[in-house]
C-alpha cells in the first residue's frame, strides 16, 4: 500500500484526522495532532467507559469545558457544528456522531483507533482514511491498520511498522507503589451512581458510589485519578475508578508521560507517511 505524499502549505486546508475514542489517550493524540496542523474530530465510543476524565475531552459531550495540552474541546451534534468549530484555532471537535457520518462529510487523511478496546475484535480501518493508525493491543500492521503504536508498559510509544502490537497481560503499571489494586472494576452490568468527582481525596473503605445498588468502596487512600460519570450504565469487568496514592504528587489533569509518548509517536509516524507516501512495514521506528 502506498499513500500519497503531502505538500504542506500554510494556506492549504487542514487535513482531517478522525480519532476514535474520548479517553485520555485519544485526547492526547487529538491535542498533538491539532498542534501539528490537523483538523480534529473525536468520535465517542461507549465501551469502555472513560474514567480519567480530567485528562480527556470526554466531558465536553456533557456540556463541560475541557482543555488538554493547550487544545480546547468543542461539542458537535451535527456536521454543521463540525464545520463551524473547525474555523476556530486549536479547537478539537468532540462528537457522539458515528464515524460514518463524519466520513460521509469529508474523507479523513488519518483515522486513529484510540478506543483501547483491549479484548474486542479490532475492525480493519484501512481504506476508511488515507492512513489508519492503531493504538494498543490487537493491531496487526497490514491487516487492520497501516501503522500501530504500543501501549504496553515496557514499550509505551514504540512505533510498530511490521507485525503486531503486544496483547494486554492484565498487569497495571506501577503508580506510587500501587498496580492493579488502585483500580476498582465493575462486577456487573448496571447503572453507576456517585456523588464524587475527579481529584476528590478518598480513604480506604470509604464508599465512593454504588453499582446496581451495591456499594463500591475505596481500595486504598489517595485521590480519585479516574471515575466514571454519575448515572452511566457500565458493563461488567471494566475499570470503574482509579485512585492515585501519591499524596501531594497525585495528578489527575493534563497529559501524563504515557499519553505524551503515545501521542508524539502518532504524530511522528503520520508525518513520515504523509511526507514520503510509505506505509506498512516501511516506516522508521525512531521517534
């Protein structure tokens, strides 16, 4: 497969980058691509629920102001909204519209699957856009994407130009001495209720909310780094909340190092392909 090389010109229309997902990784990618002179549309997907909302554009969908990495989110409910919002500099469009609605309006130069659906079948997005980028597990270059980016803790941000990305191993990276135990997972498909928001200080054993009427307790002391929105229906076996145990060093807003590394690799790989026309198996793994 060979993509058309792009000649960059300051007065040329911004190429469209369609990012699937409104989580913190998708949002970091969107912010970096926006600064790299792309017109951005983030398409929300309900699975899995977004918990690190202080690091994401997700809450724009609910009328809240969100800023990530110097880019501002704006909600679009129609293509007319997309056109209007793209006239604003450094504005990332966030929408609940299906990706087919956006593609029907304008063919994307780039599509980035950043939904982080670790255990689902990954669709082949090649041909949906000029360049298809897969982030995280279950991506195979030349089969369901043109280029992929690793999210595994031991290779975060590595560009995969040949072969496949690593499968999820169920191990969480260490944060303040805590791994998987800093998360609470849903034990049923039910409606989640909580009076708490991102950044709230919590203590081990404190009730943080209820899922289907069952109390959900904090597994340790710390600050809420992530928590699903109140009133959301969540499926079983997904992350419901996350606690940052690092005390005064806890962080729950902006881009973290992981998001920055992944987003920088996306921009690097996309620019190489757009400038040279080279895709699967022929992109440098250096960033």
